[in-house]
């Protein structure tokens, strides 16, 4: 899995750089604030088609799909060298829409590939390290991208991102993964398959509350983000640029969150992790209303710690619960449901900040968030649903022949599905995006690159 994490770091660096520069590029060529904002929307908009696009990840083998997606972007991005004047901005927007579309399919295929090839005990660690890798790049890439753009313009940044895609394509091509070909149904129909992904997500008593919690958290995050400049200006008395300091501190908190998430998810149910993460996030949002620099910095760090726990818990649950043959559709649908409220909340928050003092708005968000977190925690304790059971736990409901709880059809463990000899609990270190790389897991475990365990019951493939 060393290859996998390396790809995520390289790719995450290029992607973060391009996301930052796209808006600046449009603004510098057109002078329009609205068009600059539209650049971010062009990147984000394809997420709304997630359930439809995710179907592609279930129709073909996932690793070749990831190689093709990355190679295509490596070839496409150099076209942006032609964008030198306002009358060519249309090309930049067209590439950004394709960029967002590629990212939506890539995310679904990547989550599905990892989930079908890794032992499910390692998924929390992997997703946590993925979060750490991505957030680390968000601390570095903006500085490099801004410097390149200021000196040379947007072209070199596009080439940098193209190079990161090329490296990611090579890494996925070299990754020692064995995949079974998807089963082809005689009556395949794209819309029917898409609807099946939505139905599976809606019908899961484990995933419904987690996806709803993720969506609600991102709704609050959007309104909190819309209020950041009011906090900096009215609350702290700083120039708008000080928001960058708060975001940097938040990023550092997210790096720590990713490292802690893996060990936490091996011992605590996903619902409990999501509830704690939402509670931390909500309390920190409320603390931001205080007009003190120290509390603002501390709140940013805690926001960075709590928010990723909700997202990592949700992703891990989807990977564990969704049937292998539909994982791409379910993952893409969950991503759409979780991320869409954030964009809506940014617009809503911008309006609310104009009419409501942030010293009132932020505490209201905090109360709403802690109330939801408390409800999720209480429900989790009552039902015990979504709990991650350790191997050998006498409380685990197992069917004769090795199957799990019959209420969990997508998680059947085949008799004889083997983990590595002599390695009963080693957590792998790879993370999720286009990033392959050997890494030390949060609990001190290291991934040696030896053959990783085939996930029981999935039978779709294995990573070596």
C-alpha cells in the first residue's frame, strides 16, 4: 500500500493547488467576483450527479478505471496553457467541470477498490491516514500555488497538476491489486442501477443515520464558513487575511484527527465517533463567538479535529456495509448527500450573517449541533447498530460457517477467508484518494507492503 498513499499525497497536492488558483485565475482575467466564485461551483457541481456517475465504478474494474481517469486529466490540463485572456475563460470553465466529474467518479471507484481489497478492520486506519495526507497537502499546496501564480500565471500550476495526475496514473497502474471482473447482468440499465444504489443506502439502518449526520454537519460547516470573515473582522478586529491563520490552525487539527481516527474506529462504533466529532465541532463553533484571539485559535483547532471524525466514520461505514457489487453507487450517493448541504449552507449563511450578529448565530449553530450529536449518541447506545466488533469478541453475532449477523447481508464472511498469517491485527497505513504510499499507522503499525488480507465475503479482489 506504499504506492497507494504516495499517489494520494502527490495528487492531493496538485488538486489543492488547482482548486485555489482557478478562482484567482478567473478573477485576474475578467475582474469579476461572480465569475471567480463560479469557478468553485464548476468544480463542485458534478457532485450533484454522484449517484449517476458512481454507477460507472460498479460496471468496470476499478483499478483500470482509476488509471484511465488520472491519465485523461494529465492529458487535458495542459490545454489550459491556452487560457491567456478573458475571451478564453470558457475553456477554463469547461475543464473545471470535467475536473469535478472526474473527481466524483474517482472518489467512488477508489472507495470501492479499497473496500473490496482490504480487511475491514483496516478501513478506519486507511481513511484516517487519507484524511491526514489530504489535509497536510492543504497546508503546503496553497503557498506553492499562490507563489507560482503570482510569478508565472496559471499555466505552470495547471502543468503541476497534470504532472500529479500522471504520477497518480502510474502509481495505480503499478499497484499490485487483483480484481474480479464485475458480474454483467442481462437486464442492465443505467437508471435502474443508479436507483439501486439509492435504495440500498435508504434501506440501511446503519448508514441512514450516519449519512444524515454527515449532511447535517456539513450544513453547519457551511454556515460556519460563511461567518468566518465576520468573526475575523467584527469579533477579533483583524484584517480579512487573518482568516488564513485560522484555516491553517484548523488544518493542523485535521491532520491530528486523521491520525487518531484509525485506532478510534477499531475500538468505538462509527456512530459514537461521529457523535463525538459533531459535538466537538459544534462546541468549537459556539466558542468562536467569543471576541478573544486565544479562543478563536483553539476553536479552529477543535473544529479541525471534530469535523473529519464525522466524515471518516461515515465513509468507513459505507465501505463496510454496502455490497461489493454496488459500492461505487452507494459511496457516490452518500458523498452527494453529505456534501450538497455545504454549498447550500454557504449561500444561506452569507444571507444570515448580513442580518444576524455572529455572536447570536454561532451559539445557535452550536446548540443545534450538540443536540443532534446527543440524539445520535443516545440512539447508538440503545440500538448498538454500526458498532465495530473486534475479532474474537464474544459479543459478535456469527452465523455457522463464518457468516456475520444475518441482518447484515453485505458483510458475510466466507469460511476460510484468510488474513495474513501471523498478522491478526496489523492495521495498514494507506489512505484513500489518488495517493499510494507506505506509511506508519496512527497506532504505530507499519505497512510493510507485504500482501494485504483479502476482505472476507467480498471476494472481489485483493491488494498486495
